[in-house]
């Protein structure tokens, strides 16, 4: 399924628990040629990471408000699946409201321009 591009990173995040890096909410569609032994699409996935990398990630996530976010999934030269990670800070609710208001205003302008033509 990954080779066919059937992965979705939307709403996924990673967390360090018990010295292991776990990836949550990443959707990998079931393999079409699979049978009844297919995997659960949104199961928690353990990522293989060197211990010093885990310690570095723990340091990043200890800071309040930072979360590990997967940016992309790709295959390296050896054919192994890799996940590129980044730390991110969540939006405040007032930031979201401002973005929604700006989006609505942009839609109104587009409707008005479209109506004139």
C-alpha cells in the first residue's frame, strides 16, 4: 500500500513513550491483494530510531506546546520506508478564527468578481 502511495499523514503525530518513538493516526490503506490477515489502517506504528535521536526528540518535546509531526513518507535507496519528522507548535484558537475570517472574506471577493463577469 505504501508503494502504491496509499498513505495519509493528515492529523498524525508522533510521541516518545517508554524510550520508543510511536506514530499515531497515520492511515495506510489495506493492501488490495491482501486477505483477511490485512493490517489495521490506523494502528499505532513503532518507528526505529537511534537512542541518541530519541533523547534529542525528548528534549524538543519537553518544551511546552511542541509536538512531533510527520512531514513526508518516502523510500530510501535501500528500499526502506522513512518518515521525515519536524517539531511544530499548535495554533491558538484566536489564530484559527482569524484564518477562517480571512478565508471567508476571500471567498466573498471571489464570488463578487465571478458575479460581475
